[in-house]
C-alpha cells in the first residue's frame, strides 16, 4: 500500500500559492514605478531652473610664450610651451635635425650641441632657458666653413662613423673638446668624450679624428 497523504499544516505554503504571491508583488511594483514616473513627468518645473553647468576643461600646461634663440649666428623667433626642450625646438620647430633624439634622458650624447662654447645635451635644456645663449649645431659647423669643418673632415679620413646616428653628437662633442684642449693626449681625448656613446664602437676612429685636428691646428700636418 502507498504512503498516506499528509495534510498540509497551517503554516505551509503550496507551490501554486507561492507563484501567485510573486506575481502579485511584481504587478504592484510595476504599478508603483509607473505612477512615480508619471508624477515626475507632470511635476511643474521651476521657472528659473538652469541645466547643470559643464565641468571646466582641464588645462594640460601653460600656453605658448615668445622665445628667441640665437642659433648658428641667427636669431630665430618661436612660440613654444615652456616645457619644450631645446632639442625638440631644433628638430620639430626649426628643422635642424642634426642633433638626434635617442635616449632623451642625458645618457647617450646624440643630441650634443654647443651653448656659449660648452657642450650640452639639448634634451636636458629647456628652450626658454637657452635664450640669450649662443647655440651651435652640427649644421652650423658646415655653414661657418663653407663645407665640412676640419673636425668633420677628420671624421671622414679616420672612418670615425658607422651607422652615423651618434655621429652629429660626437662631432659637436669633439669640436667643443678640441677648442679647450690644444695639447691633449689620446687618454685625455677618450676621457673628455666619455659622455657620448657609440653602439658601433667607433671610439678608436673618433679619438684619431680629434688628435688629427689638434695636430693640424698646431701645424703638425
């Protein structure tokens, strides 16, 4: 014989009763939501109400300022943001691309130029800081001599370049060095050019180029 059915207790809820309860709750919730939307739509607007103002556009830096740069004997006038480096001003605004942008953090020396006769990394000098200084780039050496400068000719004669990417920076570093070291030895040349790197390893040829140009200046050649 099968098991006798047990009568439902007063506290038990049948499946059908539960589903009916859920349906009724959903209908009631929907009706309340619709009535709330209708009330919002019909609510009177305040006469002087203004839409919320848009948030201000953030500024990413100061506006450009007037900058005058004395480059290779010519004064160039630009408008640059104060954050622009001398290197970016030369390459991006004056089309003087001899100085190369390689490390951009004063490590390789590929962007070397002369400022008041001293070698500097153009990537570490702001253009606004270079105002009032005499700046020389590798392009200016050729212009001043109507062709390759002596140091450039010595670079060619000693095969002091391979891929050539570091060469403009080395040429300017060598030019700056030779102006103040007339009787330098090979060891002093190598030490003096320690701030410039060549991944091709042309240091031997570079040192020979500097020594040759120093000898030529003394009348040795």
